[in-house]
C-alpha cells in the first residue's frame, strides 16, 4: 500500500507527451526554483496559475492517458489560443504558502498571472508556515522579500494575525518553517545515513510517505479521524485568504477560489458543523469582496475516487476526477479564460 501510494504521488503530468516541458512544479514544492523557468512567459500570453494541495498532483489508480487537472486545463486553453495554465502545488499546502506563491509569481512581469486559481481546502486551515524550499526562495530573492515586507506594512492594521505571521516567517532561520517538524527531523536524520535520500527526489517522496504511514500507525490516526480546528490558527488562516484577495487585486491579478471536491461516500476528518461554517464564511467573504468563489465539493462523482489504507480516499480521485475538475474550473470561471 505504501509503495502504491508513493507511485500515485509521483505520477504527474500528462502521459500523452512525456517530452513536453512541465506544466507545473513537479518537485511538489521541494525545489520550486528548478521549475520557475518553465512558467509560460506572461508578457506574451495570458497566464493562469493553479495552486493547491495534493489533490492536484495525485492520480489514484492511474491509467494510460490520465492527466492532471492542470494539464487538461492547459491543453484546452492552448487550443483556444492566447492562454496557458501552470500548476504550483504541494502536499498539505497552507494558506500562507498560497499567498507566497501569489507574491512570488507577481514579483516579476514574466511570471505575473492574469488569474490565480486556488483550491481553498478546509483542513489546511490547521497549517501554518512555509516549507523549507519556499522559505529559502523567499529570503533569497530581494524583490520578493521586499514585496513580502511591503504587504506586511500595508496590511498590518487590517490583517494583524496574518501579517505578524508573515513577519515571523521572513525573520525565521532558513532551516526553520515546515521542515522543523518531527517528519522533517526524521527525514534529515535518515538523509545523513542514506545519501541517496538527499540526491533523489523520488526516494525522498517515498520516504516521506512511509514516515507519515508510520506516524499514523503509531498514533492510530486514520484519514477519517475527526480533528477539531484550533481557533487561533483558523483565524490566522482566514486572514491569509482575505489578504490574498487584496494582494491579487493590488497586483492586477484576478483571484479565483474554489472549495475542493470531497468524496461523498468517504468519512472525512472534518467536524460537520465546522465545515459548514467554513463554507458559509468563504461565500460571505466572496460576496463582500466581489470575488468569484465556486463550491466544487460535490462535483466529482462517487465512481471517480480511489482508496487509501483500505477505505475510500476522501480527497484524491482517479484520472476522470481530474478531467471533471478541470472542466468545472473552466466552466465556472469562463469569463476569466476569454482569449
């Protein structure tokens, strides 16, 4: 099962043309600088960035011809002419990380998108911090670091929780952030003993999958284990989402948000009342800010989902689910994709 899950995670991109340039960050947020040059030049084409968590990079039970949602979107937009799509996705992407990607792409004209499409995932409102590679990218780019500081200064009064967290992120040591966790510490320790772990992204990803599986076994955590939100983190993440809208508009980018699909026959780790309140809040925020938000919770049918640990996977679907999600995004935000 572990090997199967790791293989699913590593199955990225369209199998139709494996020699084509990547249509997204295939390091899963582990080496974004390596894929930044592949972002289509926004000075010559309308560019849509598709950002989100592992749902966008996992294909359960992959079959020949399957492709990720971003590949389907990019292919369709290219067929229409004068538009491209590029995926910036990573497992367990926090809202602060999505804001980082927004500012990082907006830092220079050649990567500034026309649209920033973000899958707002409820359980990621538990998460904070940037993963190590994002933190290094932020602190190593003076233009981006300055944009980060400007956002803190401009929106500090309106979004005190989010901007204080941004200040801490900017001042944090490079080795800190998401890697300063039990999983990151274990991976670093094993990497010192097994050099290949440091050299091969594939082995690194598989190792992380095994570590998560071991952790979940020891702590008796299942994908469906109910976990309540931490109020302080939830409030901070709410501010990050609202701040993304303000920053996108400031940069001339259209923010397009969607509630990610869920498997209706699977048990989720969500407390139902909290999840309902989350969607109500997001829709109210969109109405107040006149921002497009679409609820795609139920868009992927039951047959298009896979399994994990012997039970229905509540978040990762098969190839057909990616095609359905891509079509739903293109239809829901049709006005944003006019050539």
